[in-house]
């Protein structure tokens, strides 16, 4: 309480004045504590001390500007006409001393101090420092118009007030910093919300950029995405950099973003105009400093972000880098999400196209078997439009009473597993349609959400099959009657020619023998051709059956040899038979085994002249199975590998030219191979041109009954 | 001279086979279908019967069964004549009671050896 104050001339405090001062100090404390921010605190301090009970009439709070060293007025009372934020420069005024040493300073007569700045109250002055966390941040200045106005009690009061204010300021600053962090946090959360709310990439990036620009307090900025194919950055979002730069393309290393794209490290460029890496694409803009960061997913570059200061006074610091690094991952995720979303969209579109254009009728059902969707082919197959079908129970819609139960069974099963079948369904117009049905459960994230039904109209297919079956049956009928009709006259030709030969000999007309023999041989040949064609037809039609019986292999061989003897003699060949003693009996199709051996032997006779033919047979084991091996070896013309390749195919003699020379249909070996396969064996050939051929048939000694092939 | 009953519906086959067998010294009687074959076999005393299997009226298998069931003919040797490709016919012929079989078209030497074997066995 300044002794010179007009409120109390007397230096002697009375009890009531003391009570008033206590009350004023209490109010002061309360107001300081109630202040919301620094500004409020300073105002509370000067207001509280200006109280009549205390009598401090001229006072103010200055804060130190650390950069300039100036003191800047925050709040004052009693000084008329001082400007807001009045700046007292470094080196001026008495109050600087308290700032420098952090102590209270009392100047009893200011007029005697050269550094005193003249003001209205040019008597005495007290300067009390404000200290927060050990640092002097400002000064409380209290003046009196009269010299020697302040004493010890004043110093106590002013110190206490300054302390209270300092503590409050420290708390307020902490709070503000917390708030700022909370704001950052909120901005990030908002950004993430944007990411899910808006998937159009440029808009998301623009939103991210706007927040980053706002939070960093920069002039503007840009976000670019990395185009893998072009190996370039493309600016997608541009905010307040002096022009709309979207669409600008930057090579790696070009400009700030191109540089961070290449280095994958953030960068601060204090003076862009002097920076060697600057891009000419921004030369028309006022850019003072730039801070840029790469956008990465893991170590993969997806883009870059840059912020600029146009104001030469502003510079980027570590705190700005920290903030930018908070935003960079968000922008990177946005880009990645957009890419994934585009990909997903493309796939969705792809599948929708498939569904729309599928030649199969497709319908999807929910768990209650109600139709959720159907494709155009479903509409055309059953005659219901999508609007008519959706929401209806599928089986009620397209089945008849006769097929309903079966169809519902299918549908229920299809909720659990894939179901495949053939059935008859009803169209809207009441007509029936034969369909192949495929039902499959639709499982999303492990949960059965319904099922999908695919219908394939098989009316044409069934008709074609019926026609094919009818045709096949007609063919079989034809072949059977052919067999009879062709063979009957042929038997007459063969029989009569043979008989005539015998008669001619008996009657002494041997001269006819040769011609009659030719007729007989030709007839036999024709018969074997017909038989072969019929056999092959039966095999191809799957109608050739095995008649398995037990027979003695040696007897069968003797029989075959007797039959083939005339052919052997014809080309002056010799035939040797090598039979193992233990040959024993076989269980197989006797007729077919005979036929195969006759085929091989007659071939050997046909393609060998004046040579040796050997028929060998032995019993052996193959994989624990008893087998009989027959081989027919000749010393004839042999074959090239190329000829052997097509040997067992139907209608393929080794070469067309051989047909004219040697005759035959080229069916014998094809039939032989099919017969051996039917009986679970095989036939092989070893040959070389001019070195004869060896055909080997291996058959199980006991052929197992198998379905007809 | 052995007496043979030839049951065959095809005229040319009948003619050929009968003439060829007659030239080899057999006495041939002919029936044109299964029913006639059975009647004649029962009525006459034949040393051997050549039975075509696909016959009108009564087929060869049924005719054979009937002959085997009749006391006069139960022991008469019967050779079934079957078509080449019809492999299943053989077993059916043997099951029906035939003693042997041969395939058409006839190879005379082979058939003769079968005929002679059965005739020798029966004497």
C-alpha cells in the first residue's frame, strides 16, 4: 500500500483497513484462480491489485518476447493512452532489471534513473518478475506518482500476487499445450473419419491436406500420389499454394516431393528460391520455405506431402516435422485404401458383369430361401422379371407340385454344401423346362448368408441325347443286320468256291483249281474285313463284351497254328512254335485271344517272304500276377519308328502304299490293342526297317470280369 | 455209313454242307427249322446231328434241350454250328446239351475232325 496513495494518507494501518486489504487480496487470489487463460490471469492481477483497499493505481504486466528481448504489455490499469501490446524495447525502462536477475526491484525515485521511461506516474516504481518453471517470462510493474511510496508490506503483497500469477500462468500454459495435443488428436481422428466416409481419393487427400495446413499453421501444401507405371508423382490435392497445382507430374528427384520420393526421408528447405533441387513448375509462386515428407506403406512409396510458408518470417522447425509425420501415415493409408477400394470395385464390377452376361440362369437366395437377386438369363429362362422374382420363395416360384418336395430338399442341402442334379422346373407360363441345377452355399466371412442357384437349360441337350441314343441304337441294329445280310451271301461264295475246288479235283478238272482258290481267298478276305469292321464298331460303341472261360492255352495255340498254316505256306515262310511246358490253362475270352494271335500271325505272314515266323508263349509273373506272354516274331520288312507310332490306331497301316501291296484294312492291330486292354493286358512292338518285327501280347492268366469298354 | 441229320434253315448252307459231307461219304438228311429237326431226330435213327443255332420256329438251343429230354435222342451226339462273332453262343450251346460246336463259315477239315471224333467216341 503506497504511502503516497490518495486512498490512505496515513502510514498507520487501522484494523478496518487491514480487514479490507485481506478481503481484497482474497478476491485477487480467487480471480487469478478463476482465470481461463494467460490473458485472463494478467487482467485479474492488475484488476485485483488496483483495488481501492490496496491502492496500487498505476500498474501493468509485461511479457518477455524471447526472440526480440522486448517487453510486451499484456494488461494494465491507471495508464491512460498506452497502446495495446505496447512494446518496451530491450535496453529501455527500469523493469528490465527484474527480468534479468529474477528479483524484485524497488526504485524509490524514478526521476533519478537514466533508463526510466517517463510516464504519468513518475514517482517510485516496484518491478516484480513473473517466473514459470524457473524461467522469467515477464514482469509486474507497479508505479506511484510520488517517490518513496512503497515499503516492505507492499513488496510482500506484490511478490505474493506475482507468485500466484506465475503459478496460474504455468498451469494455463500446460493446459494450452494439452489442448493443442488434444486438437491434433482430434484432427487425426477427423481425418480417419474422413477416410472411411469419403473414398474418392482426391477428396480424402484434400481433407487431409486442409487439416495438416491448418494444424501446422502453414500457408499451404500439396499431396501427390506415386504412379507405379509412369514412375512419377501426380499432385492430387493442392491447398493455397498460389495456384491449383493438381495434375502436376514430378519425376523422382524433381522438386521437394520428388526428392523425398527418391530419398524416402522428410526434408526441410529453409529457402526454396535458393534451393538447387527446386522444380521449375513452381517458379511462378511465392514460396519461402518448404517441408516435405514421403508417404509410405511399410517401405513402399505411395506418395508425398509438402507444406509451404510463403511468409519469409516463418520457418519450419522440429515441431512442425513432428506434426507432418503425424499426417503422412494418414495420407498414405488414404492412398492405399483408395487403391484397394478401386481394386475391390473393379472386381465387384467384374463379377457383376459375369453374372449379368452368364449364359447360365443364376439366382441368389437368403437363408429363408427367398430370392435376393437373379440375372437376365434367369429372367428369360423362367419368364419372371427380376422385380417379380425378388422376395419370392424360389421353390414356390418355379416348381410344380410333383417336383416341389425334391426341389426343396435340394435347396435345404445347398445351404450346407454344393448340390448338383437334374430336374424339371416350371416357367411362368406353365411350361416345363428340363434343367441341370447347381446349388452352392454363399459364405461371407465364414458365415452362411444364403445360397446361389445355377440353372442350365438342358432341353436341347436331352433331346440331342435321345436322338443320339436313337441313332446309336439304329446303328447297332444296322450293324447287326449288316453282319447277317453280308455274311450270308459271303458264306455261299466261300462255301461254294471251296466245294467246287474239291469237286474239280475229284472230277479231274484241276485246271479250275487256281481260279476257284482265288474266289475262295477273296471271299475269306472280305469276310475278315467285315468281321473286323463289326468288331471295331462294337468296341467303339462299348458293346463289345468279354466272354470269359477256362481253356488250355496249348490247345488254343495248336488250333491257331492249324488255321494260319495256309497263310504261312503262301509266302514260303516257316513257322516255329515255342511253347513253355508250364503254359497251362487260361481264363480269358478264347475267341478274342485266338483272333489276336491270328491277327499277329497273318500280319507276320503278310509282311515276310521266305523268312521265319516264330510264335512263342510262356507263363510268368508281373507284380505278383500270373501272366501269359505271347510273342510273334518275323524276319520280314520291319518298320521305322514313325510307322510304329500310328500302328495301333484304327485304319492306319504303316503307310497307305503298303495297303495296295499287302491288302488289309489296318484294323487288326487296333482291335488287338483294344482287346488286350479289355482283358487287362497290353500289346507292344519292337521293330526296325529290314530287321523284322516282334509283337508281344501280355495277358493276365486269369482275366477279371470288367465292365464293357 | 454214318447217318447225319443237318438242321439248317439257310438253303445255300444246307445245300453246300450236305453235298460236301455226302462226298465225304456221309448219309445226310435235312431239316429246315427247329421243330422239324426235333421231329425228324425223334423219328429217325441218326448217328449225329449238326444243329444250326439261329433257327425259325424253335431255335437250336431249345431244340437241343428237347432232344436231350427225349429218351430216343438223349445220347445222340449234337454239334452246334454258330456264327463266328457270337462268342456267347458257344457256352449256351454246351449248356443246352450240345457235345461240341463249330463256327460258320464251315472249314470242312475242322468240322470233319470233330464229327469223326464224336462218332468214334460213340461206337
